[in-house]
């Protein structure tokens, strides 16, 4: 157990639908990062939150949004889903700075 | 955009062999990290290298950061089946970690 909890582990949904992925960071970590992993693109950074505030944005589509709550857990919302959104979505947390990230086990999203 | 190129993409070797995987970029990174990822799990941090020319050892794994802090290598001595996995390098600069696409290693008993 890495200390980062992601739910659900698997999600199958239809095109056009909306889903919410949830992440609880490791205790004490203030930064939360969301990454998308696909076979051809590897791990792509989506967005970072630090202590409730958006800190950095990567290749996140406008159909996707995220937030970090006062208890530091984070949610990634994916809407108007397309077949190409099928991927593994990872949440990671860190204290901040240049330290290593602790990853959760991911959510495997399948859009059919 | 900072990019990290990893090579080889795939590597299949026999137990007991040595191997080296590479991570290269045209950008300078303040630090570089190596992760290992197993099926169904998230990446797990192996090591962080910070200083140009730095060498770190973790049992049979040796990590090196290039003098110019643009490249790194991971050498495994006497590989074992338990070393099987996806090895990812990740660079740290002014943005969140940028990951390479990884080297998928398979060690056959």
C-alpha cells in the first residue's frame, strides 16, 4: 500500500457519459498530480493541485476538470467521454519541491 | 516542451545477464528520477539523482546522471525475474515531473 488511494479501480462507461475519479493523497502530502497513461503516449501530466489551489496544468482537455478539497482529497471529472479517453488514470502525491512522487494504483477507464 | 527519450523500448534477457537502459533529453533537468512499474500498479520511485555525474547504487541497480544533467542510465547486474517491469525515467525542472515512455524489461528464468 503506497498510501495514495484511488477509486474506483476499474470503470466501464459509454461514450458521451461523465465519470468522477477520486484520489486520497498520502498523509502529509499537500500536492496532488493527475496523470493519464496510454500505451502509445506513456504517462502524460494532466494537472496539479497544491493545498487546494491549482498549481500547474498540462495536456488536460477542456472536457476534463479537477479540484482538490479542504481535506486534500482530489477528484478528476471526465465528461463527454470518447473512445480515445480509455486509459489508466493515476493520481500521485508529494510534499512538494523536487521530491519523488507516490503513485496510487490507478483507475482503468474503458469507454465503449 | 521537455521530452525524455528512453531506449530500448523493449528488452528481453535471460536471468543472470547484465543490461543498461538509457534516458536522454535535449533539456537540462534539476533532478532525474527512476521509477519501476508493475502490471496493475502505479510507478514506484527507485532513486533520485541530483548532481551532474552522480552515481547511485541500489543493490544490483546502478544509476548515473550525466555531467550535463540531460541524460541518465540504469545498469542492472545479474538480472533476476523479479526485475521484470516497466522502467520509467522522469525529469524535474520548473514543472511537474515529465516522464519518458519507459523501457519494458522481461527477465526470463
